[in-house]
C-alpha cells in the first residue's frame, strides 16, 4: 500500500517504523530534527506544512491508499484529511485532542471526509481504566471485536499459580504468551518458573475472564483510586471511573483547573496540591489506595510521584510516560505499568491501517502481538502453526468461525482463521512470511 504520514513526532515515527518494511511510506514534517529520526528507514521524507495542498500533491497524495495525519495540531490534521479525501484518498485517519471534535477514543467522521478520528488522551484513559477489571490487572485490551482479550496482571503471593507455567491451572482457551520480569520481557518456555512479582500476559477467550478472576481469588469489591494530574488524561480517566462507581481522589496543582473539573466531576474529590508533595500524599492516604495513576504532562513528575506512593504502600501504580522509550525505565524501578499516549495512538492507527489485522506493540517496542487472517494461498494453510512458527514467537489463540480456541501441535490452519501471534521484533518478518502467498 501507499501510505502518507503527516507528522514525524512520537506517533508518526512509531507508525512509520512499523509499516515501512512492507509498504511504500512517505512522511511530511516541518521539523528537521523529527525528519532526521527517519533517515535510517526506507521512507520518502518531505519537509513542510502538511496542510499545504500543493505539498500533499507533491508527496503523491492522489496515489495514496491511506493518509495518516498525526501532527500535534488538531486543525492541521483535520484539514489534511479533508484535502486528501477531496483528492480521492479512500481512507484518512486524524489524530485529534480537542473535546469539541471527539468524545470517544476512536470516532468515525466520514461525513466530513475523515475515516477515523483518534484521541490519544481518551484512548489512554480508556486503556488505564480497563486495568480495574480486577485488582492485580495492569492491562486489558479487547481484540477481534471483544471476542479475545489480551490481559496483563501481576503475580501476588496469594495466587496459586507459582511454579512451572505448564502447571498453571488456567481456564480453557486462556494462554500465557509473555512474561515481564523486572522490566525484561520474554516469551516463556513451558518449564519457566512463575515467580511472585512477575507480570504475566495472557490471551483469553473474553468469556473466561470471570473464571480467571475466581481462579486468582479476586473478589469484586469497590476500589479506591487516586489520580495525580487533572489534565486531559486525568479528567477523561476520572470521568470513565466515575461511571464505574469507583471512589476517586484527584490531585491537581493548578487552582483554576481544579475549579473547571469540579464543575463536571460530581463524584470525584478534587484536591488542589502537588502530587509530589509527600506530606499531602500521606495525608490523603495514597498508601492505602488500590490504584494510583500518575498522569501529569511531565514524565519526571510522574516518575517521582509513582516512587513516592510505592514507598507509602499503594497496591498498584500506573504511570503515564510521554516518551515511549521511558516505559522500560519506569517499569524497571517498580512501577507496575507505564503507558505512552503516543504508543496507544500508534497502535490504534495501525489497527485501522492494516485492516483485518491488529498490531499491538508491548513494553517499549520489545514485543509485538499481531493477528493474521489466513487467506487462500498463504504458506501456513494446512500446516501446524505451532510447529511452523520461528523461535521467539508463540501462537496464543485462533479464532475459527468466530470461536476462540487454543491450538496444539495437531491444529492445522484453515482459510479464514484469525491467528494471534506474540513475537519478538527480530522475527516478526519471518512470522509474516508464513501468512504471505
């Protein structure tokens, strides 16, 4: 496909790095430093304003299959997509943050020439909110229209799943596909020993999540949450959690911003103060919280806040990391999960660019989950997926006729199967070749 990306910032860079190997990619940005980051990729780079119709035509917009507008300016992204649609581009995607334009993480706006609008702040807040499904959960992503779930949870001493992975008594159609130990992520062998503090990633039939919670001895109780940062992410997150009936305290430094959000958030206790003030955190019971979210706009402040509440005894800590390269650092020092708005947005873009296949990059680009739709002529048709996959990759689940199943060595791939594969970046290209004609 011919793909035109406008904006070479965090999102544009991540999308381009994922797509350039298999597609014809052109990137436009007016920042020479941002453009220089793309030099090692096989992409065409143009410098200038992406909302300039003449520059878009010079970049080959009329021949593009998809235009992805992800600059930091909502209006530029909207105008770019409208121009592209007017020039005949079949699919356009715009990154927007203004709540006047969007009120969902992903929204269809075809009536104005935009296939999808994606809001980083809403997408990030939604992902963080889903981590409250049960207390040890750190991530919960819906795949295949909600039929499959990718979840991550932290192993606690109370859980009866310690020992070899092959002995873990998981519900049917629930499989461990990755292990994160002290920030080091890997695809585990069956004899890998599960330890307290490990983060396990599982692919599950969505219908078995209640059984998984029971297996982990998780009770459905009301949870106490503290949010540090009342910006767009903090506000959206609190709004989402209010609808879930969660007990929320929100700390925000700016007095005027506190007044603004207090008018909308009726059930949230708004506290005017500094989220890195140890005395304030102790006074407001940060150490007794089930979850603390550090979501200010500053990575340094989020990191310090997270370390302080960890020292005070908070059960679970999720932090915003504006730069995806900081994710590993945050998790290495004990933060349960770090989430990058750029990475969340890039994942949402990639899901729609690739079409039927979904791409999720995990833990600072150190692992990828891709679901492939098996088509006539693919090399994998009629073969055992578990035997054909290269080292450093693992099949999680297969959707056949809409039903999730865990494949064994005798399972042969058929046309129409959706195959979910967890893979290290170094072998993704080998995995893709199995699903090539």
